[in-house]
C-alpha cells in the first residue's frame, strides 16, 4: 500500500489545525510542519464501505474498488473533527515549539468538522526507505494490515473473478464482492445477484 505524505493529501489544512499568530510564529511553525511532513506518513481508512459519498470521492465515481483490512486494536486512530482551529497547542518559547509526542499525535489526527462524514481512521507511520524508482513510500501487507475484502464499486466493469489471480496466495481468507445502490435507502450494499468469491489459505 502506498503511504500518503501529509502535504499531498486533498485537505490543504493538514497539520494546520492550530491557530498561530504573528509573522515569526507562522515562520517557525512552517518549519515545524515541514519536519512533520518529512517524518510521518499516513494510511487513510474509512469506518465502512457503504457511503455513496466516499465511493464518489475516492472510488473513481463508483468504478473503482475498496479494500477491507483487519487492523490490530490500537494501531489506527479515529480522527478528531474540530469546528475551529485549536489554540495554545504550540508554545514557541519551548523546545521544538512545544511539539511533544502527545501534541504531535493531536496534529496528525485533527481535521475540520466538515470532514466528519468520512468517519476516517488513520494509521500513522514513520517514513523510511523511499522507493528508489518512483520516490514513493510503501507498506507491505502484514500483521498490521491484513487484506480481508475486495469490494467492487457499483459501476466497476471488471468481473469479480478477475480479482482472484490478483490476490495470489493468502494467509487469511479474502472475500471479493460486488456492490450496488440500495433499493430503499441512500447507501451502498452488496449485490447478492453476483456470487462472491472467497480466496482461502492453502492447506499445509
């Protein structure tokens, strides 16, 4: 999975959730923010896959796919959505502007309240080992990111079976399903007419 850097996310207020006043303070905070951008990356995840808005914004207009993962308890953090920028979080008179570990954790997991519909959870990661070919950062599937579902969008043209080979061998079962718009509510549901595929671990 590609790890996102904060200055490349779609919200220009990432890591800017605090109120900083004065030219000097803004300059110092700009340097502190750049340090965080260079040090931390994020995997952004939704609470569930049933939101038509999320499919429209992040699922290629319902033509893409959604991946479902098992993530250990405590590995990911629920976003904190605030109506206003926080005050008194940055203390310019202290070392590193008062950016202690708890303060950094707050900065990495705060967004404006209008984003609350996303119900976002984040897996915050230290940036290491940039890919020498494309300059991106990646995280392999493993104990902290176990693939368990592949959910095809309602407008995805690829058949469910075409994803079977892409999954390869697995240590945990992976279920592949197709979705559709619900008949009686504004939600995305499983299309029961399309038989799901379950990729199971090989017996040893």
